[in-house]
C-alpha cells in the first residue's frame, strides 16, 4: 500500500467507536485527520470528545483538526469543509460515519426520531459529500467512504424498523448514485459494512449484552476502511464492501484478535443474510 501520509481525511462522528478507530488507524500513517462530531465537552455517559480524539491522533503521529459539527446543518458543514481544506491544503477522503439508530416499529418511532435518523444518516451523508466534492476533484486519489449496508430490498430488513432501514439505505443510495455521477472525475464512492455486530455504544444500548459479547472490536472496520482508502479510486468505486471480505482480499487470514470474545460464535450484523 502507498499509505496515507500527508493525505487529509475528513471523518464525521469521529469522537468514539468506529469513527475514532478509523481516525487513529489513518493517523499512524501520519495523515491529517479532520475530527468532527457534536461532542466537544466530556459527556457523562459517553466517552470521547473531538478534542480528546485529536490528542490521540497527534500521539499516534498524525495531524488533527477538531471541529464541532452537526452534519444536518448544511451551512456549518460548508464552513467546516472549507476550514479543513484551508488548514491542510485540500481534501483527499471523506468518511461518512455519523449515524443514529432506533430499532423501533412504525407506531413506536416518534416523528422527531424519524427526522433525526433521516437528518443525520441520509441528509448528513448527502450534505457532507456535496461540500467535499469540489475539493475531492482536485485530489490525486479521492475517496468517499460511507458506513452503510448493501441494498437488499427484502421485507425482512424493513418490517421491524422501517424508519431506521430507510435512513441507512438512504446512505447506501447516495453511494449507488454518486459512484456513477463522480466516476468521470476519478472519485471513488463506496460503502462499508461489518459482517458482524461491532462493539460500540450503539450495540451496547440497542442490543442484549450477549450480542455485545458476540461482536468484534471497531478495529476491524478501521483496518478495512484503511485498505479501501488506499485503493486506486478509478478502479474501486460503486462497491458495497464487507469488512471481513476486504481484509481477506488484503491477505488477512486470522480474525480472532478482532473478537470481543475470541472463539465465541459471532453475531451477524443487520442487513446481511
């Protein structure tokens, strides 16, 4: 791999979980990481702020720019992207990681929760991509990587949480459309999804403890994202990647170190058969 040294990666929702792990993985190559998220002050129940992650990035060898950001705010996104490009002299990659979840049926999903999921997941992905594209057009190997699932129009994935599925599939539909729209510019647009559940706050809150123990650590998603961002943007676009498959393509054969409980039977993530 050529590596990401000197590349500028704009990551949404980077204060914890998968976003933070991707930031730290890229930082080890001495990349420039734009850490965005809503948490700028310590949260009583959630670990990590944009500033604490920025310090971790610098300790890992990267350069960091921390920006408090609500991805639903198009004006704020435009300002953040300009600040990032001005600070580091351009943008090379966007990672659309910010997402919110509610695994609730139609009658149990308040409209405010629906608006939040559509706003963060779908609108946030669209708005951030839109703001970054003019800068990505100038990059040598530009990528947009969105953390969203393969598109499978099966009632199985809609019936129990239609609002969440629509919001996540909206992110994937951005990948589907923008990959073709931006192909001529050499901008890779892909999605990445885990084969198993990943041990994050979302799993801790929304799933039983047994599923958390049957999950993998966020490092597997970070390693897969790193591999994708190093691929030739003109030859790797329009894909709905699965983390384990990506790493097997890179020659990885052992995965036990990613498991929360090594040797345990893993829990397959949503949207995968």
